[in-house]
């Protein structure tokens, strides 16, 4: 049994908390200020969000500290980890002002644990999971069969995601999304991490449309305002503000890559300095569309600080760029 205590909390999130373009080590230029500078017709870099956060127990009184190795998760919810043959028991509390849920990808669930409202012929208790009301709680149960784990060609882990699906577009743009990592049978350490990996990173490429967030006042006829609310983010950070992507030369590093969003969310993450293996192919560029996930394995050889960014020109200029560091 893998037991987690997860709440949807309303917080203020800063996409550029250092107040500076960390890629150039300069103040934000005119292009960047469109997205991060507050003003009469601009919100700036700070937005009201709803995020999944992990707690220590079912009282939801104490936030569970996030380990420094997962600092880079940023806006993402906690990693929900299990191995094949395990069962998830996710205690969920809705601390927001709207009905929300948790819908998982990949794992096995019944109609009472799907987290999605639609006409599916069910009634009664099978509907309670679909939309947990403000202040409400629900316990989701998901099992982890072979079909949720890695195949013989995948390596030791498979990646999935979870997100709110009560009003999916508004819920996800509000920030309710997180990763699931499933380790193959007999391939996990006691803490659930894969035995053949030294360091794991989860990155979500997502043009967060704050215009479709329930916390942003819409101005559909103000094109400048609408454009400024498209936050081209990696884990909720722009212009190099993403922290924590640090590893050692020679480590076995696994990158879990995901994307979410609209038709603009076609992403091509590119690593400078080192290469990765994706689906048995050597490359330095991945490819993800909304709802897609990919796993990239890296054994870094080049020491230094390197760019990691989306290769779509518009996304790059709008801030979808970070740095990772390889030390000796």
C-alpha cells in the first residue's frame, strides 16, 4: 500500500521569483517584461494558483517538507510513486473555493476512483470522486497492474500523470497537475526508487493560460492583456528561474518529461552539452504534445552549466528556458 495525503491548496505563485532573467543575468528586456512586469494592463509574474501539495497525515495540518532533490518540481504536485503490484491510497482534501478532483493516467481504477464527471451510467457513491466540494475529502484507490508498469523495452520505470478533471481546462491552468512514477516488479529500492538510476528529474513544459484560470479576471478584448497571461513555463518557472537541476558527471540520470495545455503546447525540449536516450534512440531533443509523457536517460559527461529549453522559437523567446548543471 502506497499511502499519500494530498490537498489542493490556493497559493500565490511567482513564475520569476528572482526578479531577473537568470539566463542572461540581466534585468528583463522588453520581450520578457510583456510577461513578467506588472502594470496597468499586466498582472506580472505573480498569480493566484491552486496546487497539489503533500501533507504528513489525514489531519492535513502539516505540510510534508519537499526534499531538496525535488526542489525543481516547482508548481507540480508531489511525485506519487509505486511499484507493479502495489496499490495507491490517496487521501485528498479540497482546500480551494471550487469543486476539484484527482484523475490518474495509466494505473487501474474503478468508476468510484476516476475523478471525472460525465454521463457514464453510474450513480450514488460512484459519483463522489468526480467533484470533491470545497472543504471536502475523498480517498482514491488505484491499483498498479503490469499494464501500468514498464515493458521489457522501457527500462525500470514508467511515467504517468495526475490532474484535476472536474473542469479540466480551468483546473489544469489553475495548476492542479503532478507526476506518477511506476517502477517495475523487483526493480525498486526500499524507498521505491529504481535501482538502476542515481538521480531523477520531472519537467513539465506547459504554456499556462492564465486567461483560462478561474483566478484570473478575463479581458477577452484586450489582446495585450491576453498575451501577457500566457506563461511559457517549465514547472511553473520562466527565464531560467527553475532551480535544482543539478547532477554529477557519470551519474545515471533519468528525466521524466511531460506536457499539458492547448494547441500551442507542441514542445521540443533540448539539452545543451549532453545527450540522452529516448526509446532506444540517441538524441539531444525530445518531443511531447499535450498529455504526452516521455522518459530520457542521460549519463552526463560534460561538466558545466548548460541550457535546457524548448526549441520552438516563440516558446524560447517567451521564457521557456532553464539551465542544468553537471558537477565533478
